[in-house]
């Protein structure tokens, strides 16, 4: 993607993200941190009417007169985006691929963070780690992240990098857990079509609020009835013939997908994460606004 196209797309996403940022400021971000929005700022002498539960008994004992803890509201919320750019994300049946949908999610969230002056960082991966950055709040950092998200999004040229087969989702989650030094809103954007991610995901959820965004496509649920069709796995290169006109096969395909989706949601919820599915057919900005509105009302 050339600089002019990137600039035009960035401008459009910046405008669209304002509605998402407004939704965050209206309380949906704050609701993610119930009980975590204040930090100890010091102590002062007890005054008549102060809540006795705020008394600092250690200081009170040393000074031989009552002191209370003083808290200050934390206004800054760090956000960290984990973006899957593996080969399986480059599939899709409609106008957008999973990867294009995922990149739009990441870009909108990044711009919304800029509107709200929230530091944002990322780790981007395919079969290996492509790029990582700790959360930073600046317009130049926003544009850097956007350029990293957009890289190789369109047709590959000779100067662009070739994707590494496989998925390093587990390594990305593990790296994020080590990188983040304070409680952070972590947004994992992936199709979750890989193994070895559940344990590091669980560790990440222990100290952070995690949103798991699963990028889906209509073909996950229903295949067109067009007879015997050759399918190729993007990661392994293996091919197989699927009898798409068979009612039995179609039913098994649909039930298997629903089972996978149900198991994924149950696992995320059991770890305290919020699972949310965004289809390649969705208006991404509207879907994200609905997500945060739902979190605010919950």
C-alpha cells in the first residue's frame, strides 16, 4: 500500500473511530476496570466525617494520631492489541478477507485510543513474531502501528515480506504477558485456528482484562452446494476433496463449526475473558461499538 493510499485510509479510519472513542469515554472502558480505577496517592490526617475504613493503621501507629489513605483516580488506560496475520487469516468469501477485517479492527481501536489519549501497543505475528511495541501515547506512534497493521495487506510485491507459515499465537500471548507491567486492556484479534494458545492465554488473563475477537467468515458455517470441490489448507498446503452438495456433509460441517465456536467461547469465559465474534461481512466499527456498549451495560 503506497503512502497516498495509506494516508487516505488513515483519514477515513480516524473519522470512523471517533464514534468508537465516544463509546469508550461514555463508560464502557471504565466498566472494564471496576475496583481498579484508583491508586494510592499518599496519606493525610484524619478529619471528622472521613470513612474509618480508609485509615492507614501503620502510619497512625507511628504518628500516634489517625491518618487516612488518599487515593487518586487513574485516568490512563493502557491498551495492547495482539494481531494475527497468519496465512489462514488471508481467506474469505466476501468483499473482505479475515485479515482485512482484523486489520480494520486493530486500526479503529488504535485511533480510538489516540482520541482518548490512551497508550496503545501491539504484537503482530504470523508463523513468527513480526513486530512488537509496548504501549505508547502519541500521534507518530499511532501512524507507526497503522503502517505495521497495513503492511502486506494488499497483493504482495517483490519488495514485501513473505508470510511465515504457521501461527505464533501462543508465543505472542506469552510475550505480551511478560511485556505488560501494569493491568492492561488486551485485545486478541485472530481466527484462533491453531493449538498451544490456551495456557499462555490463561496466564495473560490473570493480570489483564482480555477481549478475544474471533474473526469469522460465512464459509465457516455454510459451504455453497457446488459438488465435489478441491480445498487447500493455507498453512500446510494439504488438499482434500469436499462433497459440498452432500446434505450429510453440510450438516456435519455446520455442527463441527458450532461446536468449535461454543467450546472457544466457554473457554474464554472460564478464564475471565470476553469472547466476541466479528464476521468478514460485519460493519467493523459498528460491531466494536456494540461490543463496548454491551460491556458497559453488563
